């Protein structure tokens, strides 16, 4: 590790070579991983849905999950218990049913046109 601190030309060249070798190594590992993934998708070609889902995931790359929500005050909440409590409260407010005391006074809206009952003459 002494050669990292000393900035002579030979040490700089050595550091550049090590970085180049590391980049080449990880690039080759990435290529091997992608080839294995493609081969796995080729074997799943009988199930078209899995094939297209795999291709879509392959194209999108890594998508990190965003586990942050705002609470009632507008502050950001990141821990799982607070997030679950916030969603529970949100859906309880969203799905809260207004109580109706008398069902007979409730108006029912339909898409059907109002047609009067047929008279005895029409029957």
C-alpha cells in the first residue's frame, strides 16, 4: 500500500494498471452474468409471459423501491411501521361509509331511463 501514497510515475502506472485490471475483471463478470440470464430466458420461451417479463426486467435494469410516504402533517416517513400505519389510516378514511338512518329516503341512481308502469290498456 506504500506505492499508493508515493506519486512517482511508476506507481501511478501501477495504480492505473490495477484499476484497468479490476475494470476488465468486473466487465467480464457482468458479461457472463448477462449471458447466463439470456440463456435462462431462452429456456423459458415456452412460457411467453415469463419471457416478456424477463425481457422487460432486463431492459429496465435495477429499479430501487421508494419506501417513503408523507404523513398527515406533510413530513416524510421512512420506517415500515409508520408507513403501514399511514396507509391504514388513509384507507380507513377513504373507505369510510357515511351512515344512512333511513334506507327508504336514500336515492338510487341508475343508468336506466325511468319508464312508467304499463297501464291495463297496454297489457
